[in-house]
C-alpha cells in the first residue's frame, strides 16, 4: 500500500462507462515533493482534497470494487487519522 496526500480531483465527462459513478482523485505519495510521482486513484473511502490516504494498486485495487473488469489500477481504500514513525 501507499500513503499519500490527495492534492486534487479529476472530472472526466467522456470515459469508459465502467468508471461512471466513481470519484477520481489525484494523489501524491507522501514524503516526496516530486509532482511527477502523482497519480489518479478511484475513491472508495469518501476522501477529499487535503486528506492523507491509503492507496492500493494493481489487481488488489480492482478487487476493492468486487469487479475484476473495472479499468482502474489505483484505489483509495482508507483515510489516515495519524501516522507514528519511530526514528532511531
């Protein structure tokens, strides 16, 4: 899984019909300032811009919808409340 920050949203009027009803958000992986690392993820956790989220990718992402024939490769599966990292 990836921890990232939601930095925007995507609106697409014309798209594959299997994407109808999905909210698409732009996620930047946490701990990087490189905007090129950003990607689009379908949202299942009611996330919004400014939220820190958990993202799954690949075939695991498709299974979040219970359908394998959906054209997504990244899905937001949770909104993070806090992160605790032990530093040595």
